[in-house]
């Protein structure tokens, strides 16, 4: 049943080539697990990368807002502020 659950979960299908002996089944289960771990780690890394890109943008916008507030506080001329 563990083999069936992993085969279903990883959506590799059942096909006409399937493990027959217990050694083949354990090898297949091991390969399924390794594939699942690699698959999930790739998606986790992509997710972290996208979050970091958004964090960089947020930090940039926060700095620009702070500069804008500073220019308003010191009443800097608009022509100078737009440079």
C-alpha cells in the first residue's frame, strides 16, 4: 500500500513497466521519495527567491518615501527635488 500511495502522490503513473520483486519495489519507493524531496525543494527555493525580490522592492519604496518626506520637511524647491 505504501508503494501505491507514493505512486499516486507523485503522479508518475502505473504504466506497463512496474517493479516485480521487493528489491525493485524498495528501489522505486526510494526514487519516488528522492524525486519528491527534490521537487519540493526546487519550488521552495523559487518561492523564497520571489519573496526576496519583493522585499528588495519594498525596501526601495520605503527609502524613496523617506526621502520624499525629508524633502517635504525641509521644503526643498520642486525643481531640485525632482532631480
